[in-house]
C-alpha cells in the first residue's frame, strides 16, 4: 500500500473508528438506561404507588433512613436540631438527595429550598408513611423518589421527615460515567490498533532497511531484503536489492580487475624480462669480443633488433589496453574500399611472413566496389594482432595463413585462418577475454600479455561488428569477424 493511501486510511480511521465505536457504546448504554427507566416504573402521583423495582435506587439513601429511625427511637427531639439536620443534609447532597422536615402543615427545614418548594405541596400527609417493606414514592413527572418517616415534635405537633432523591440525576451520572469509560476504552483501542498498524506498515520496514544499510556500510553485501509489499515500501526494498546487487557486481568486477591488473604486471614483467636478458647477453657478447666476425656481429645485432621490436610491441599493447580500459581509443572513421584496403595489408605483412617461412594466401570474394565505414589504422591493428597470434602459435615447418573476404549480403565477413597448433575446446570461449592465456607453462617463445585478442574484440565491436573463432587442436585456428557494408543513401 502506498504511503499516500496508508495516510488517507489512517486519517479516516482516526475519525471513523472512534466515532463508530463511540456510537455503538452510546447505543448500548442508552439501551441499558432505557431498560433501567422501564424497570423503575411510572408512578401515578394520584395513586401514590410505585413499582417494586424502585429498590434499584432505594438503597442509595437506606443508610440515612436507618440513622434517622434510630434517632427517633432514642431521642426524637434531635430532629428539631437544625445543626443535626444540616449534617444529614450534607451527607445526602453527595447522593443527589436532600431532606424536608414538615411540622404539621408547615415547612420546618429543608436542605434545598428551591427544589422543596416545587414538591412540598405534593408530599403525602402525616400518617401515610409506607411500611418498611416499601421503598418509597416515585413522582414520575418530577423524577423524584421520596421516603417518609413520621415522628412527633416535643410540643406534640405532627412531624414528617422526608428524603427526596433525584432519580434523573442518578441516571445521568451513571450514564456519564459509562460514557466516559466507554470513550476512554474506544480511544485506547483505536490508538493501539493504529499504532500497531503504523508500526507494522512503516516502522518495522524502516528498521529492516536501517539494518540492511548498516550491513552495506560494514561491507556485507550478502544481506538480502525481500518483500511482497507494494507501494513505496516495496519500491524501497527493491531499490535496496538493486543497489546491493550493483554494488556487489561492481565490487566483484573491481576485485577481478585488480587481479587481472596484477596478472598483467606479472605477465609484462616476465615478457619484458626475457628480451631484456637476451639484449643484455648479446650486448655483453659484442663488448667482450665474442662477435669477432661480421657474420656473428650481424646475427647479434639482428637478434637485439628483434628483441627490441618485441618490447616495443608489448609497450604498444599496453598503451592500447589503457585506451580500451578508459574507452579512449581514438577512431577516425571513413569510407574505405575493402578490396584495395585488404590488398595493401596483405602486401605489407606478406614480406615479413615470407621471411618466417609462412605462406600467405588472399582471396577477396566480393564485388570490387564494396565499401565499409572503418578506421584504417585500428582495423590494421586487428589484422596484425590476429596474424601475430597465428605466427606465435605456429608449430609447423611450413606455415600457412589464409585471408578470405566473403560477401554476407549487407555485410562482409573476414576469415583469417592458420594451420598452427590450434586452441583446445575448453579454452576457445575465453580467448577474447583480457589477460587470458592458453599457454599455462608461460613459454617465453609463445608468451604474451594476453590482451591482444581482447583489443581485437573491442575494436571490431566499436565498428558495429562482431567476432568469433573456430579451431581444432593441431590443425589450426580461424578467426571470423563481420562488419556491415556501407550503403549509399538513395538519390532523391
């Protein structure tokens, strides 16, 4: 659920849930009050009778009645003492009751003059005191419950002691208490339910995300967070998981890159050490006079020159690799004629291969006018790297390298095939990876930086093409790469 929806639901719940529960509570309480009113009964003041269920309220003043009765038995004149009557009245005020003392037909004392004036003339006459089994008289129109005790004043006058209880006030107070309790319970329940909902929907996921981020900060990229939740929380979880996977992938790539860089330094160090050692040896031979004939001198110088070329090649590969690693290979694309371009390349490398006893064959099975968009220098690097690789792994006395240009309708396919030692099937998928070398023995005659073919792959892909290899051990290897033809725009 989205935060906006969750907030809307919470806002509505804050209003509706307490309102609904409060209404239900009030309806229940109202029903109970109505039942209580029905149980009290309706008094007809002319009949001076009341339902027996008035006992539900009669006990409120029972203690005061008993106290007065005892006082009448012991000393009835005490009821003439207004201080004593004030004491009783004070106790009854807390119970929504007050007293009236009548002497003959006159009002002698009351604890509530205003209320007494309304009911005084309606009070029963002297001698109408109900038996002990009765609970009092109920005046329905005034909602008053009256209890009467008759006694005689010290001068012989008739006296009546009345306790008047406001039943309506008792019910109102009871209802108020119940409603307050119900409202407090409703608020507490609503608070608990909403708090648990917010905790489960917001705080718990945030705490989980906080724990996950702490794990990330500590370098633990294996800590996963999964959820079926939708909305913002689900998006946060999925964004965290995407971030974690990207960081893990980046860290793995960084580690792999560092390992390959270490391997590159090791490979270059080894491959540079071999020609440098050879150069130093031949230079020392010349200095010591070992090359004492023109033929030996020429051989030593030629060897030093070849080893220097090997070092130059390694340095060039490093420079190119640095460009690849930073995506800074400089390209100058232009239209070139395929037949003319590859013809020149074959002529250029042919002499060098002939000196190494390697036969070079060239077939251009395409239309003479076929053109491509390419960088001539970088494409030449591709051809030279592939041919250099073929020469490096040539194990035949009579080496053969075939270059074929094939027509692929809207593309050309270049095949450079040799009859060298080939590549094992397990190594073939990896030969275009950086620093990958099939010669685990690191024989210096076949050693290399392991980046030549990765450079080839990068250049071909930057030309919008693709490259792959096929090979059989001890039979040879064929490199295939495809580049799209140049299509002249249609004339208007």
